[in-house]
């Protein structure tokens, strides 16, 4: 619909390598969530003055991402 470049061939190749997908999922879960938590704790402890702005940005970007996936599922 948007005439964007297709990545179907790349997706098929990567999905065929099941081990790669498994390790990418593990990396995403362990690094993404734990690093976000560590960052938020660091801001809360060391840079309390920035906490309201960081919290607002995190909430706003999460809301935009949720809306994007709701109205244009990938």
C-alpha cells in the first residue's frame, strides 16, 4: 500500500535459521527490559531532577508505539 521496499526474502532467510531467531529473542528480553530498568533506576537515584522529563518521554514514546502498532500492525 505504501510502496515501501519489501523485506520478505530477508525475513524468510532469517526465520529459516531458527537458532538465530531464538538467540535474538533471548537478547531482546534480557537486554531490552533489564537495561531499561537499570537506566530508570539510575535516573531515579543519580539524576532525580530529570526524572519527570524521562518518565514523560518514556510514557509518550510507549503510547506512540502502542498507537502505531494498533492502527498499523506490523
